[in-house]
């Protein structure tokens, strides 16, 4: 009887994958606001850029690690450590809420002084706390009941979560996300779709536990298939193209004054953003959506809709495609690290202390922005046209984060998600 290829206590490939993701986050979060930053490294919310592939990789790694940890504990003790798992998830959620409020403390205080408790809570939930760490916590809690279930059950859970996300998006969520205060990263209900990369991480974990590094090819091929599926799911976005004759006869709508106690509607959004009308379907001209990472037409030429890839809405096409990207990239790390023995010290340090690296990256960006605002060092100026000086600034931020994590590593102190 063939026994599973049980991985070692820590998977080098997973730590290296996390480290790569942390470095990618530093790259896009720091450089994204700079004038010289290319569009592919920015969050534009109308297509999937390289920047938009980073956060799904955090969810992928979280799902992988959750499946690996709970699976091992169940095998060693014969029962699931539900209490411990929930305690860790709620602890991460508390850290996330406190940290994001601190990060945005000035605006939070301003809203506290001028708005009602209800409006303040809405602002916190939509625009402040539901970012990466809280999404990891909420999504982990959502998938916890099935994280050690058979793979078919998890696939059904992905499908059910996706249907629920489409349903609430059609009901209210898609327009609500774009209504001030605008939400980010899918908003409070984003866990339904962020479950896609997280559960893909659990499936990748199964493959590694069963076959070890030999699973790299199967994971990579599966990832390519998932990427293709995500791209196909984005096809309905072309139904929202604005034809030239429509642009000539129907100029861009003018903003109308909002009714009392109502929120203004985003004019970029189609009136039927989730379920296209029959007229749209009949008017389809046979065009297909752009390939991933290629910028789409502007909102004047294509109305915003649920099917366009967007990190802001956390829709199915975006997170399905990004889950596929995560699978392919992890497969590369699995092959090179666990099979060929490759290991990069920078990735290892950032990956084994991922929570510390995440918190330090916020501090590093605060320092960089503070220096820029105080004009103590002109090279931190976001309007600088110099690519070289901007990269020097990025190197300084990366060095700050790496040095902090390296110090913790030398003392055997670890803060992990």
C-alpha cells in the first residue's frame, strides 16, 4: 500500500511563496502612489493588474497553512482542534481591527467628531478595517467547517460561496460597494469570494501531502485551467461596451443632486451591472474580453459591471483567475524549493515572519510618506520623475522591513498569520 508523502514540519516552498508575496506587497503598496509607477503595478479596479494578484496569494497561503495545520493535528490527536482554530482566527481579527484603525486614526477621529455612530460604523466596516488581515480572518472562519472535508465537498463549497456572492451582488452589494463610503477588497461580504483562493490553497495542500514536490506539475496545470476559467467568466463584461453610436447620441450622464438622506450613485456603473438585460445580450457584437493584465477601455467606453475583474468588488472572475495565478506561482516554488533545494534568504525571512513583515511594511510606508510630506528628503517625493531614485526609496523601505524581521528571526520570535 502506497503511503502519502508527508511533508516536513515546515514547507520551504510555502515560506518562500509567502516571502515572495510579502515582497510583491511592498512593491505595489509603496510604488503604487508614485508618478513613475506603471499601471500594471497599481490597483485600478477595472481589470486584474499584477498588483491585484498579490492579496489572493495571501488567502491562498492562509488556506494552505490552515489545511496543513489542522490536518496534522487531527491525524495526531484523532479530533479537530476547533477551539484553538477559532481562538487564533478571532485573535487575528482583533489585531486587524485595531491595526487598521491605528493606520487610519486621523480620518477615524474626524469621522467620529462629525458623524453619527451608525455612519462611523459604516465607514469603519466598508473603508477601514476590511482589508487583508481581516479578510484572512473572516474567510478562514467561513471555510473552517469544510477545511478538512473531502475535496469534492470543498469544491461544492466554492461553488455555493460563488453563487451566494453573485446573489448578494445582484441584490445590493455591487452598488453598495461603490456607494460612499466606498468599500475596498470586496467589503464586509468579500469572504464569500475570497474563499476561492483560500480553498484552492487547501486543495494544493492535499496534493503536496499526497505526492510531495512531484505534485508541482499537476498543481501548475490545474492553475492554468483555473486561470482560463476565470478569464472566461469575465467574458460578459464586453456586453457593457458603449457603442460609438450610443456615445454620439447619449452623452455621459450628468451628476444629479442626491435626494435627502441618500447616497449618490457612481455614474461609471451600468444600470444592470450583475445580470445583463436581454437587449445587451442581443446587441453583443461578437467581441471578446481582453487578455489578463491588458488594460480595458475606459468607463466612457465600457460601463463598470460585476463581470470585469476588480479587487474592489472581489468578484468571481477576478478571484478565480487570481486563484489560478496563485496555484501556478506556488507550483514553481514547490518545484524549485522542495525539489531542487532553492532558497532565497530574503523570502525565507519575510515568509516565516509574515505578520511581522505586514505590520512593519505599514510602518515603513508611514515613515516614507512622513518624510515626503515634511520634505526632509526630496527623493521620497511621489511626483519625482526619476525611476532610479524611486527604486532607491523602495529599497530603503524593503531594507527596513527585512531588518526588522531578521532581528526577530535571530531571536526566534515569530509573528505569523
